[in-house]
């Protein structure tokens, strides 16, 4: 066990507003963690700080991309499907049927 010479400081950053889950927007502590901070042991305070870091990571994580409702067959053609012949004829295309060999 490590000797503790200093008390764990409060993670409060002065932004005292709650989000939709009741966690502080500044330090990410729950209401109970904020109210009981002065009564917690050093080990419990360190655990609270670790939980706050986890909450911050979850809240700031990049959201996962939702898979669209469009069927995959419409997004990408099958490799086994016959090739489409929608090529437009341009003036640069030559018709070799007019030439004799």
C-alpha cells in the first residue's frame, strides 16, 4: 500500500451544470459523488476520478455510423451480374463496320 501524504483534490472545474444523465458537464461526477466528495476516502476519490475519465471518454467518443436502410444490392452491383451496356456513343467512337479489310 502506498502512503498518502496529500488528499486527492476535487476534479471540479467550475462548470456546475448537469447533463441529461445527472452528471456534471465539467467534472463528470454524479450528483452523489459531488455531494459526498468530502466524506470519501482517498481510495474512493481515486475510483471516482477514474469513473469520471471513463464517462468523459464515452461522452466525447466519435459516434458510430448507422448502417443505412438501403439494401446493399442497391448500393453496390454484384460482381456476378452482367455488365451494363449504358455506354453512350460519342463522336470519337468509330464504327468499324464501314471499313473493308
